[in-house]
């Protein structure tokens, strides 16, 4: 399979993996956000993912992927996944399968102001749950979409710079600026694990969630809730019944560790690129 | 979405629809044939489906789709689906969304001996459960793969001709030669139905199975079993608990109404082309 196909399959395997507490998975829907919305989101992302593999700039490929993803009725399904996946796909294609932290870091460090502008454009295709912008930079609020582009340009901010500005409170931005550390570690775990790939991904998800509070949960429910969720995830490791109970509880409470799911999808992509087979 | 994207989404919605008695669905795997094999099969089919939309001959697009589909560990996931989908995708793309029985019939009636040869080549990518060839044409056994091509050529058989030869015992071939009658009827039912699309598809599947014996079940278990399965499906219509029981029973017995699933996928494609939204 090509890198773009692996990326699309990673999106599908991510949503199929179960239990993935608090997220849509093979066994659970959220209210108004159902499994089939993720299927359509993955298919719609395909064109943008192929653009990334064919050498398009990260921002342009990302915006196209998000636009295609948003052609379904559930709203935001895979915005965060795509933000992590697109540079990984570009790095894999450029390096002919040699996908390393150094290679993807070169890709993200090479992003431009135009990439940043396309990233902001992408917010116009779909509603994304985000934190407030830095207090000293309200004009960079992503919710302003294209209106923020003049501020980006006057400051000369690249997409990498934008990620640096939010790395302290967004786990996906932290992947960008930190060598995709958690993505590659979870990919190693999936490669070393046994059994059906979705089961491996569910275990990797639980490990990621136990190891660090989910930043989307922090944004939506505060740091105490995010810390508690990680503690529960830690308690559920290696205990399938406990993981299932946690999945039921988080869905019922509307607590969605979505950033952890994003990193799981990215890890699945890296694992597929490294030879894991479905 | 493009016709090729709708086709890939149709493959995914088909396998996600549940209950779909005797088939892999969102809630059930078969032994050695799991949900994720269908996800990978759908992604792998994408290139061939795009070729069909871009004007490639039916046989060439079909062989490419099957080759891509087979890059997973479950074996044959969507061979039959693709046989019905590829001409529909080509017809939709040629007619800019005006997808009618007449348009797809023009496509299949225009197939050539080269299309037939590519169809035979496709059997070399994956093991497909098929019936014996016509008694008077053992040299046309599809299990011979490329070795059967000289016989095709000496007889001047197009892919449409090959389908005519098996229309009496293969429901997918019968779609080809009969104006895709059941596909369009099930698409109408999906369009007229309400609720999430996978639920509509599961109801359409049960109606199709109740209305006519599944030809894959006939091939694998005989006509009496196929007739009994249709009777049970008829009894389960409109009764979700009964449909779930039937799904458990058929999976346990290893009875797989796969042709009915193929037509359900094709019907989902037509419904998406006609404006049904996920």
C-alpha cells in the first residue's frame, strides 16, 4: 500500500479499535457523532492525503484533507488526526518508507507562512473544539479562520511557529514540536504487540491515555478531570472488563479523549509503514 | 464526493451495517475474516475504482481494484462487490451523476474480450468461492485464471458474454445481464427509508435476502439451505431481535449470504450517487 493508503487505513483502524474509552469505536457511537461519519471522513480525506504524498505543501494538503473529511453530517471527525498524519505521510513519501522522527521533523520545520494560512483556512470547513489563543495574541485565534491570516503574515509565523505557540496545551501541536515522540513510541508498541491490529491499537490508546492527560479533555473539562481520566485508564490497563466499563462511563459523561485518539491514528500509520499487516 | 469516493464509502458502509445475517458486520467477525480485513480491502480498492471513474475499461479497473483489495490477510473480502460496483462507477462518471439502469447496461454491453481476460486475471489475486463452470465449457472455469484466456479469445467472449453464461447461478452476473434490477430497487428502498444509513442498508439486506435465495449460499450449501435462509430472513423482517438471532445462527453455521451483501454495497453506491447523505 502507498503512504496515502496507509494513512486512510490508519483512520479507519483507529475508529474500529475498541474499547477506546470516550471515543467513537466499533462498539460505540456518541450522540450525533456516529461510526459512519468517521468512515465518510476517512474516505473524504483521501484526496488531501494523496496530495501530501505527492509533494504538496503540508498546509495545502491538510486543508484539502479537512475539506474532504467534513463532507458528512457528524461535524469534526478527524481534524486532529489529519494534523498529525499529513506531515508523517509527506515524510514517508519523501523518504521512500524510511519514516523517522528526524524525517518528519524536517518536514514540519520546513513549513511556511502559507502553510499556516492554509491551516487557518481549514478551520472554516468544520467546527473544532479548541482552547483560547495565547493571551498576548488574541488575533491568532484559530476560530477567526481566514481573518487571522493578515496577523500571521505580519508576524511572519510559519505553521511550525503556530504549533509552538500552542504546544503547551495541545497534544497534537506537541507532537509537531517534539519529534512526534508519543506517535513513534506508540507505533513501536503496536509493532511489538500481537494479535489483530485493532486490538493492539486499543491497548496503545489506553497506554497513551494513562501516560499523559488528554489535552482535549483538559480544554473541555479542565485539568482535574483529565488527570482523573488518565488515572482510570491506568487502572484499566490489562483488564478488558475495566476498559469496557471506562468506555461506557466516559461516553455517558461526554468526556472525549480525542487527542489520544489522534495520536493512536498516527501511531497506526507509522506501524503500517513499518510493516504491520492487517 | 466523487463516484470513486462514493464507491469506497459504499464498501465501508456495507460492512458496517448490522445486523447483516451471515456476513461480517460492525458487530460480528467470521473465523479468519475480520472487520479490519474489509477496511483494508475497501482502501486497497480505491485506485481501481478511480480508474473506472477516469474511463479505464471495466476489466482493467476491476482487476486493479481486486489486486488492491487483496492486500490484507483475510482473503476475499469484496470481489463480488467490486464486480457489481465497477460498471456502476464507470456509468456514474460517464453520465455525470445520471446513473440509470440504461446507462450501466450500456457500459456492461460494451465490454470486450480484453475485459473478459482481465476478469479472469483477477482470480489470480485471491481465492473466490465459485460454482463449477457450464458443463459444455470446462475450459472457461474461472479458477483457471489466465490459462482460460486463450479459450475466451478463440470463442470471442466479452465480459458481458461471460456474465450471461453464469447468470443462471450467480446473482452478481444476473445484475449485469438484467439491468442491475435488484441493485436499483434496493437503492430506492435505501433512499426512501429513514434513519442512519447503515441501519437502512441492514434493512435492505434483509429484504433482498428474503426476496431471493443467495447464490453464494446455493453454491456452498445447496438450494434447500439457500431457500431456508431466505424464509428465515423473511420471518425476521421488521423484528430486530429476530434479525440478530439469525445473524448469530448463520455465523455459527458458517452460512454466508455474500452475494446479497454484494448487491447491498452496490445499492448503497447508487443511493449515495442519488443524494443520500451520511
